[in-house]
């Protein structure tokens, strides 16, 4: 957290919702936390082989994009919050920005149904009612473990360097263990895990020299122990059809992209998917989801900008029942400007869905950006309380990731981690594997 982090009335520090500032000590680029807009016109409506391979282009953030859809009209100043952001759209439907599609209510995009195929064993999700025999696994294009390793290279080489410096020609004593614990905490692994690792290290080795490679091996083992219980496949209960997945998370953490990749996985597994463009804050977000809908052969339920997200989720549920979808995935807004509005919106979506199906949303998936470090821990705390998050996806592990925080999150929250994002493309969503992740962080060889 930043040194001047404000403390809200709650114990939890919400300040990350109000700021897009990078952590002062972090070399990572945090600009993705700002609102991004992709030009609506560039959206290609025809699925093409190229479109399969790349994610929608996103323009750099612009300052004016932070403050809602349109400048406040005269007489509407009361709707501005203290930061000047216009939230009046939450109260009333704004006039459509553009005449074309946005003037139509809930216009679904209906592409051809994809062919049904069995769910592969390595898909990262499975059907509870009828587990399907796995076909021969298709050869992975690029090893995700390699991409993960590259992404985590900076953290892991820092950690490795510290371990070598600390343990070379030195007998294990209290000071060494204390220094090692500090190193592990700096690597975002969390105090609990750091203590467990140092305890394990000291067992039977006190007063002896210990090689760096041995330290790394123990580190990898202990990280794996923490992560193994949370590395679970996403279980879909098709008794409750459609299985509703609500996707939440801070803006820019990869919600929409993850929804697209997940829809691709599910449709390839033979499931019918409907998408709901619940981020009604920006035209670009709706367009982005529609493109993923076309790529994956999934119907997209969308409305005009500024429409009530909960109302839209309600309609999308009915539509998914009507079109006999197995899964409904609902996108949401994750903007940073006003936590109260955002949280109220998420709560309302849950409330409204429960009117149709008491257990909906069955899965509340939170996306976490692997480059944000400690902030991610706070984000889980908050979204878990508000929207009942019961599963995680960590994105951007292909970048300069600070993945250690996932260990702290696993130790504290014990929420399943279903997938990790290792790129922007349609195939860049991988089932989370504790062993690969642990060895990438600890810098031990893959076997
Ligand atoms: N490198 C990389 N980029 C990602 C990944 N997931 C999402 N992104 C990019 O992160 C940006 C924000 O993603 P988006 O899905 O729009 O986030 P949202 O605001 O939470 O919906 C986009 O430029 C995505 O292409 C990932 O796993 N790896
Ligand atoms: Mg989005």
C-alpha cells in the first residue's frame, strides 16, 4: 500500500479503489488500472482468423474517460461526487450516445451454435453430473509453465539472489532465519507462509550450513503445499442450468478478457454459453464483450450505456434460460472512482439474480492482476465481503508478475484459483497448477 493510504471507516483499506497510483517501490507499470477505452469503430464484427489470435486493441487511458459517459449537463451538478465524477447514470437511463444498436433494448447477438465436443481433461473445468472421458490432450502451443516462469523471472531471480547471498558459507542461526523470513515477506508470500517456511528450514539444520539449492527446494515445496488445496477445477453444476458465473474485480484486472477466454474453453467443451455485458459504464466494454461473443459463438445480452446492470443481468438470466444455455457469464464494471456505487451495484446484481434462482450466481469469480502485488490481497478482502467471491483467476502472469501474493491470498482466503491468464489471446487461460507455480517462484527446475 502507499504510505499515505487513507483508512476508511471500515477496517479494510479501500484506498486502492480511489487511486490508480503505483506502489512507490514497485517497478511495475500500473497504468492498466486506469480506465481504458478501445475505439468502438475498430471493432471488427466479422470473426476472422486474425481476430481469433489477438485480443481487442485497447487505447491508452485518457483522463476524461474517468468521469463517466458524458459531461454533466447544466443542472446536473448535484450528481457529481467529490471527485467530480458523474454518477447520474446510476439513477436514470441516459439518452443513447449513438442511435444505432444502443437504442434497441437488450439486442442479442446470435451466432451459429458451436459444435459440441467432450470436455478435455486439462480444460480446467468439469461437469459435475457426467464426467466425460478425456480425449488425447492436444499439444500445447507454448508451454504455459515456461511463460509463467518468464513472467515471474524477476521476482524469482531476486529471491534466488537473496537466498544465495544469505546462505552462502553461513551456518543456520536465528539471525539468518530472521533475515530469510524478511526476504520471504518482501516477496509478498505473507507472514504466515514465511514463518512456516523458516520453521521447516530450521528443522534439524540448526548450526549447519545449507546450500541455496536446498533452500529453494524447501521453498518450492512449502509454496506448493499452500497452493495445492486452492488449485481446483471450476465445477459447473448443470442441475442448475444455466450455471451463473458473475465476474468481478478492479478495473483493468482482466475481467472481460478472462470471460472471453473462458467462454472459448466452455464452448469448445461442448457447452452453450450466454454472455451478459454488465459493464454498462463504457461503450468500449460492451463492444469488447461482443467481439468475444462472436469469436466464441456465444450470444451476448447487452443494453445501452448507463443501463442498470442488475436489470440487465436479470434479463440475461431469462435469455439464457430461453436459449437453453448451460452457462451464463456476467461481466461487471470495476471502475475505481466510487467504491460505494460499485459495491451497491454488485450487491444489487446478486439480489436480483436470486429472485430467479436462489443459488445464483453459483460462481463469483474475481480477477486479480498479478502485477499489482499487495493490493491484490485487499481487493480479495473487499470483493469477497461484498459479492461473495468464491473463486479466483490471476491474470497477466506472462508479464512482469509479482506472483508471490497469490501464496499469501491462498493462505489467508483459501479460495479456489481456477485459472491463470498468461497472455491476451483466446488460448491464454490455463488451469492453475500449484507445482508449476511454486517452482516458477522458487526458481527450482521443472521436472
Ligand atoms: N498480458 C496479458 N494481458 C492481459 C491478460 N488478461 C487481460 N489482459 C489485458 O489487460 C487489459 C485489461 O483487460 P480487461 O479484460 O479489459 O480488464 P477489465 O477492465 O477487468 O475487464 C487488456 O488490455 C487485456 O488485453 C493476461 O493474462 N495477460
Ligand atoms: Mg471489462
